[in-house]
């Protein structure tokens, strides 16, 4: 990461420009809070003659406690700035941009008004020259009369209370004037007019600009969104946050959403305004404790998606392979999604990566560890400042209460102070998380022979047993799926039996035919016994099994009922397979015999006492 990325973030999100204050120190610059003017970052660039590279550092006003929260090699005590509020950030290839941006957000939110000391070399003092003001003559020509001020605007201006330019005083004046002008309409045109201001209010507009703003607002309230300076459009958003022109918080949300659709989606505004709008809608929901279904519809989708990914990774057993894999990709970015494993088979990659994650969580929990906590830390409480980057007036102290935004994020207010309970990115161990996925990716590439193999990292070897276990299970499942399955079609057995009887009768001698006719009455005279209801056996099959259990021959029964010995054995084994799980009757040279290992099982199933 480079310093230029931080300055771009400060400019896009907070409209802060880098300031070069010292001619004698061209490598030093500052980023100042747009409201207070206090420094939040001191940027330092220094050329290293030995390495031939520029060294980039930054002292950031985000609190020394950050060093305890994030033990990273590129975070250290401050270099130039003095005091407990400052730390130093080194900009290297290992520096995490997202974490630096969050630390910068923390520096902006603190609002610390205390002074600070900066240590610099004392450059030679330049000669001080004082330039006196010289009055300039008026240009020739007629003097334009000032525009007439409508009476309503005149009264609004009189409502402004001077004496303090604090954030709270400006917000109170804005609320007072806004309520007075809540139903005002005008017909002026903004065309060709410029206006740029940080945290704009009515007081920052000229008379002409005020008339044009209220005329633009008149069109907006009718659903006609026209272009206007972005700073002026922010005034409309501030009105809705303060419920000016809205019957309720729900009505304000609907109008904020309409603004996103009619103004931002039309190409007006910018990405920063959209991000602010999403943040403010979420904060409006929480501050006014609106129902959860409203929160899921209006809250920042990026925030909700992040929390949903955390929820899935914390409870992967409750989610599909695709959901777990998508959550892993959410925090690993493009690296995982672009792996050769995914390109070879997206479905297989999702299954294998998600199974490794589930197994690592389950095994570590059983062994007293917690992979999720190692990757994402614990849920912590941190100070929360709703509407901190907007013009918002707290008329009264908010009531104590709590609000659950989703499974991973909740808010609570005590004595006017807000706290947010969540998993914050400052606590994430990205190196550990990326190492887990990288080692998994490494072994899966080898298993699937994708090429582009990765190098081993000893610190990531702990995950290898889990990956190997998942690969082993995958191989067993594939082998089982590839094994030929024997499917017995019993629908044609009756016809086969008839054909077999015809064939057998044609081969019998006169003596065998006489013997069968003599034996048949004896066998058929045996009392019939009904089959147990849980066994799919007919009466003849039961008779054969009981005879085998009693050690009696069954050839006469088979002949009497015109059965084929081998087929009879197969049918009995098939019927009993679900109960015993193996063949219970054997057939050798057309002679049936009982498998002695299952004698007790058969006795139990048939409900008799056979020895």
C-alpha cells in the first residue's frame, strides 16, 4: 500500500485534501478534520539513498490502544507526533489498505479537541514580509441592486442564533430554520450556479442560492429530480435525517430511498454520497428502533452481506456448500475465486473448500481451540457515533435501549452513549485466514492436478491433516459412486418359474415323477404358518427356512412346489438382506444349506426355538 491510496480515500470519503505546509520539508504533509481543522494524520515521505526507494510513513491519530488490538509489524508508536492518541503506520507491501482506512475512520470519529506537539527540525526562518491591504476602485458601470429577499427567507435568517460556530450550534440552527421552512416553495432556477461546502447548511447559501435550493426541493418532492450542486443536495438529505419534511422515520426512509433512485441512479451525485446515504439510512433505522424487516430492506447491503458471511462461517453446518464457499470468497477476495481448482470444477471446489472449513472448526472445537475466533476475533463493543458525518441535531438525549440489526451486529444506548457490538475488521487475523485457504488451495491443486502449484509455507502446515481427510472422504465417495450396482428385477420371476417348471417336467424320468407325486401330499399337508409381518417371505420360503434350522432336508419341498434351488436361495437371501446384511442360505449342487453364523439371527427373526 502507498500513501497515495490513503490520501485518495480521505478525499473521496471525507472531502479532505492533502496540505503541504512546510517549504523546507517537501516530504511532510497533513490531513486535517474538515470541521475542526485539527490534524488527523501527518504524512511523511523520505528517500532512502541506500535502497534507492522512497520510505513512506504516517502518524495517525487513532489511539495507542490500536497497537494492542492489532499486533502487526507495520504498526508502531508514533514517530513525529507526541501523545497517547498517535501511532505510526509504515506503508509497505504487507500494509493492509482496508485496515488503514478503518483506522483513518477511527481518527475522524474521535473528535478529540486536545492539542498536540510535533517534532520537526527547525528550518531557517524566511524573511517575513507584510503586505498591506490596498482598496481597489469599483469597476465602471451601473451598480446592480441586491436581489429582493422574500419575507419568508428574511424571517428564516432572523432565526439564526450567532455566538458559536460549534458543530452542535450549527446543527441546532439548521433544525430551527429547517422546520420553519419545511413547507416553503420557490420557482428560481439553479442552472449555471456553483456551490461547494463541507457540512453545508442554509446559512452557507446566498439569498439567490437559497431560493434556487428551495425551488429544486419543490421539484424533488413531486418526484422530479433535477441536477444541482452536490453540496446543496446534501442539505436535502440532512433535512430528512432530522425529519424535516417527513411525517415519520419510516417516511424519511422512503424519501431517502427515492432520492437514491431518482438522483443518484440518474447519474447525479457520486459514489461517496451513495455510501453516506446507505450509512445514514442504517443509522436512522437503529436510532429510531424501526422493525427488523425494514432494516433488512433499507440498511447498507454491503454491511449486511459482510455480517451474513460471518454468520455462515461461524455456523457452517447450517448452510450449504455454496453458501460457505461464497462466504470464504467474501473475505478472501479474488484469490480464492480465481484458483485453478475453481476453474476446473466450481461445484467440486465449493464442496471441498467448505468441507475443509467445517472440519477445521469441528476438530478444533473438540480440542479446545476455535478457528473462527483465530480468524475473526471475538465480538467486541466499540463506541458508535450515529450521524457523525452529517448535520444532525440531538434535541434530547436518546432513550436507553438495544437494537439487533442481524445475527452478528447489535447496538445499545446507555445514558446517551451508543455502543456497537460486532466483529470488527481491526480484530481480523487476515494472515491466519489467508494461510488456511492458501494451504487448502495448495493441496487441492495437487489432488486435482490443476498445475500452477503453490509453494509450501511451514506456518500453514497445521491445516494439511484436515485437507487430507476431506480428500480421502472425496475419493471414497467417488469410488462408491463408480462401483457397479446389481439391480435385481423380480418382476419377471413368475414367468421364469413357469418356464423352469416346464423344462424340469420334460426332463424328469417316470420314477422321479412318481416320487414327486408321492412326496407332495406329505409336504403340503404341513400346517401353514404365516410369515412375520416384517419379513418379505412367503409360506414356502418360511417352511424351507424352518426345515433348515431343524436340520431337515428341503429337496422334497422344492420339488413339490416346482422350485429351482439356486433361485430359491437367491430370493431368500434378497428378502433377508436388510435384516442380516449377508447371505443366509447357500446352494451347492442344487442342495440348500444354512450359513451357521446366522442361525441365531434366523431363530430370532422367525420367532421359534430351533436347535
